[in-house]
C-alpha cells in the first residue's frame, strides 16, 4: 500500500529552492515540490498516479500546467542544476578529466502509447524493451 504524499520530501525542500525564481507564485512552487517528491518516491510516475498520490493535488491539471506553461527552459534548468552541484561538491571533486556526471536514464513504463515519445526503450538493467517514456 502506498501512503499519500502530504508534504514535499526533505531532500526536495533543501534543493528545490534554487529554482524558486522560475515559478510565478508560492502555490506553483509548492506544486513543483510535490511533483518532484512524487517523481522520487512513487513507483508509477504517470500524471494520473502522481495526482492520486499527492494529497494537495485535485487532479492532473496542476502537474500538467507546471510542465507545459512554466516559463523555464530545460537547458537553463540543466545548467543551473549542474552549477549548484559543482558549488556543493568542490572538496569531493576531482579534476575535470577524471570526473563524470552520471544521469540516471530511468524509464517510466506505460500501458498505452497515447503520450508523445512513448516507445519501446532498452531497459539495460533488466534486459527488456518495455513500452515507456525515457525522460
């Protein structure tokens, strides 16, 4: 049995503040925090499942609106995220030639193919090709 998400995860609260300026208001930022928590803790990462799991969410429109209408760009978020990671890890980092940033290519499995970019992807961890989103 899954427990509902009643508050953002502490790790999300600690690290999401860096991106607060990309949200128009506190309510939208709170939705982003809950959505990030859902992406971390829920096994099924579909919009509908996340909306059911987040106690403050009424339906999928909040998450959908944040993802489609927010004034942020993917490349800008990536650059800021990497800059923050670099600022937090200087005593643990090796020189550039000796270092890697590893990004997990987790698949979000789907039952149908109505979403854009849902296709059969190589799940190299399990040796399967499930119908999934590869965010």
